[in-house]
C-alpha cells in the first residue's frame, strides 16, 4: 500500500524490453535506501514495482506485460524523471489517501493554467474510469494523491499547490502528457459491494437502478 505522498524524484537510467515484459532501471535520487532490500515495493509514477536488484541508489524492477498495457511506463526514456514512493509502513502517517499502486488506466492532460498561485490541470480520463471519479474525492495521478475539484463528463480538474509542483514531476506536465491513473479504492469496492452476489453472473453496471435498490438514490 502507498499514500500518494511522493518521497523523492528519480531518473530513468534504462528500460530494456525482454519479449512482452521489460526491466526498468532507476536512479532513486534522494530516496532513502538505508533500510531497502531485494523484494521491497516502490511506486514508480504510481505503479507498484518490486525491487529485483539494488546497488547504492540504483535499482531494477521487472515490468510485466499487464503493467505495460495499463500504464505509460513502457514509454519512459533514459533521463525521464519519475515520482517515487516506498511502500507504507505501520509507523508512517497517512498524509494522502490509501493507494495500491495498481493503476487502472492512462489519462491525458488537456489543459494547464495558473490558478491563484497554484496550477490547475484538466485531465481526460478513460470512459471506463469516469464513474469512479467524484468531485472532492481522491485520485492518484502518476503516484501523486490529489483532490478532484470538478468533474465535467470525461474531464476532471485538480489544483496543484507550489510545494507539490516542486516535490514531484507535475511541474513538467503540459497538454497531451499521458499520466497513470488510479481511482479511489473505496469507489471500486463500493461498486463490488453493491453488486453483491450478482457479480458472479451478470455484473450489472453501477447505475440508477442499482443505486435505487440499495437506497442510494434521491
């Protein structure tokens, strides 16, 4: 588990494809590796990866075909900067929101604009993820825990404060930038809970009729 609070910005050293999978090598920068060991989990741009090799601040991680298909990790180039977060421990504070590092899909930055000393982003989400995104809810964008300020169809808007711009890679983002998205865990589990036993058969959509049956409609 992770929190969406970025601990360091690293840099891609290499991405080597091996058939339908790949090995990603990253310079962890200021990330603390004093307690790190092989098998640890690190979120790279919001994607949970397992450390398979580590020397000083350089680590390798395998990237599966499934991960490549659901994220933009396969399009990284040497020199690209990435957001890094080690896995949550029981002594850590929960400063963002609980995330799994299992990204749901890829979004695209549509607009970037200044907003009273901060920066506002409009991001297009895939159609299958829109239903999980709610105003004032949480979403993880390239590993960063953010609050959704507004939702308009397939677009959602977030506001990035100066500290977050400085501590992450978000300040580099402009229109057409593709980003990894992980929707709120609670939204996904709520949908599964409301479906109940029917999930094993018909898997109905989370719509007005389903919400009415469970007394969630107005």
